[in-house]
C-alpha cells in the first residue's frame, strides 16, 4: 500500500559523528589551502578555470553539501532499483543504528568534486550493494567498495552523486597501473596528480571516523 511505498528512505549510509565531521572539514580546508599555494597546482590551474591566468579560490569553488556521510544505497524513497531488496537484507536490518569506524585513506579532488576515499572493512562490505560499481561503470571490473566515499564539496551546479563517479575514474586509473605524477609530500601524505584536474592526497595514517549506519529521509 501507499504507506509501505513511503517507508523507504532517500538513502542508507554511514553518518559521521558531529565532532568528526568538524575535524574532517577542517582537514579538507587545510588541504585546499595548501594545494592552492603549490606551484604544481598553479601549473594546472586551467583545469579548474578554463583559463591559464585566472585565479581560483578552492574554498569558494567547492560548496558544502551538508551532513557528512558515506552512502551505501540510494533508495530515492523506493523509486531506485533494488532499494526494497536492499532494505530487507538481514545485514542491513541487523546493523541498522550501529556504530562502526570508517577508514579514510585519501582526500581527492577534481574540478567537479572534493571527497574522502573510504576503505571499507569486510564487515562493512556486507552493507555495500553488489552492483554499486557496475551500475556506474558497466565495462570496468572494480572491487566492491571502490566507490565508497564521503562527499566534502561540489562545484556549482554539480550533484553529489558525481563524487563517487570521480572516485571510480581515479580507482580505474590506479587499477590500470597509473600512479599519477608524484608531486610532493605534504604533512598528511604524498600528493599525486592524475591529469584533467584530478588530485589525490593519500593519507599516511588513515583517519578512523566514527559513524552510525542508518538512513536519511530528507
Ligand atoms: O555524496 P553522496 O554519496 O552522493 O550522497 C548523496 C546521496 O546519495 C543523496 O543524494 C548519493 N547518490 C545520489 N544518486 C546516487 C546514485 N545513483 N547512486 C549512488 N548514490 C547516489 C549522493
């Protein structure tokens, strides 16, 4: 009936606890500030502006998208394919409302999005939809969880779904053996440039973000 149809959320995911959200936002802010000051970044500035000489303020460029989380399944209130099946999985029911730690292994940015890569544990992968990667990149063969991320910001007019797609593009390049152009070691770890305005800061010590697995209704 209509009640059942409205009982599915906009999406399921892990929601970072508020104090860690603050920590991650400030980490990202420092990263943007550092990146913007690097000669290597200035050299590739036209990736962002379309013009070589134009300045860019990265903090302005990426708009905050609200509560920090790692989406597992977009249900769109039941309209998305497979959402009912997902919600009814035993693992999803069992873990609903439980806390775990998300391992953040890198910060990445493209002209479109800014995000943190999440390395899921075996246990967390039980909540990961089997087709998440295939749905976005049907021709690639990427390990489950490759798309897992926290969106930290999007350029004007860009939807948050793009962050995971940008990450998949980076993971695909890495799978093909590209390590990017090693630019320099920052405090948090090595910075690499993958072309077309795509930057990855691998974290020396991956951050562990306490997060609650639940859902968002909007
Ligand atoms: O930043 P995100 O992971 O990207 O969090 C939001 C959340 O769902 C609510 O919009 C994500 N999202 C949007 N569309 C999709 C999709 N088709 N597949 C997976 N995640 C999606 C978006």
